[in-house]
C-alpha cells in the first residue's frame, strides 16, 4: 500500500532517504522531550525521528496517510493526530509542555504554520523543516532585501533563523515546480520583547502592507504628535528596518499615544 499525493493538500512526498535523515538531524534535542511532525505523509522523515531519544508525535489531515502510518509504524501508536494543524488546539496533546516542530511542510500553508508557531513560541524552542526555497530564504533574510518582509521581521524577533540547505525538485513524488529550502529556527534566550507585542505585530504588518511607502505614510494612522512625525526613522521604508528598529519604532508609537 502507498498513498497517492493529493494536489488540494499540497502534497509532494519526499523520496530521498538521505535528505530525510538530514532534516531529522537538524534537531538539537535541547530544551524539550517531544517533537511534532507536520504532514508526515508516508513517514519518510518520521522513521528517522523515531530513532531519536525523543517522543515523536505526528499530525496529518489526510486520512489515507493516517491509515498508512498506523499500519507501518507501530511505534507511533497513540501519537498520530488526525487533524488540521492550523485549526487544532495542540495543547490537547502537549498540555503546555515544550515541544519542537519539524516537517516537510505543504507549501500552500507553510507561512501559516510559521505564524501559528510564533503564537505558541513560549512552548516551541526549536522549529525546522522544508519550505518552498523562496519562502525559506524570505524568513531568514536580513533588512535591505526585496524579499525581506513580515515573516522575516516577526520570526527574527523571537528566533535565530538559519537557512541550512537547498533540495532539488527531483527528490519528490510528484516533483514540485520549484526548489525547496530547509531552515532551522532556534528560539532566543530572551524572547520577550521590550515593547507591546500586539502593537509590534500591528506595526510590522501595516508597514509591509504598503511597503513602497515611507513609514511616515504607511503608519500615519498610528502617529499622533507632530514631534514623532519628524523622527528620521519615519523617512525609511519597511525593508530598511531591522527587527530591532521595528521594536524601537513600536516603543516610540506607544509612548506617543500615552
């Protein structure tokens, strides 16, 4: 029995064992005793996770894949979550405990997977996996680049982001039309921001939603005083600001609104 890749789920099954092992080996296994693999498919990555001294859990929306995993990986018994990762309350399984995330992520929801990870950052000290190459590069990109954006700033505020290696199209079934990239996110020791985090998210998103404008124009609804409008930081466009500068900007906007 094998599982047929389903286009509507964005499935491209990895067939290269060495790539699967390399992805599994990106985990440091530090600071947690459990890992969650998203979208295991037929378990090419799962088998290498099960060799590690860690509790492996998988979440899979495809019922055909779930049946395959139950039949072929008895070690997973009781650790298969047949749910939609984006909609499922993970603490029904993890009960507030720390866990890592790993996977060959469906490209159509990969950015949303990162956003949910950021929401749960207090529980997720490590995250690694495979994305469409340009998305992986965007997450790890520094300021000054055209691909630097919301995902870059929000992720790098809380995690150290490393682009690890590129994976060619031919090691998948069916092969995607683009190359893939594997990255690792390691949560910073101090991942509490010295500003209002909700406001920080709003500032970053509003700025990049009008990325061609200067910050003065894109954030004008957030600026109250004329003094703040004259601050030189507002002469810049969003891709010119590091996440640290976005924190400073958020602090200034918060103080201005007091």
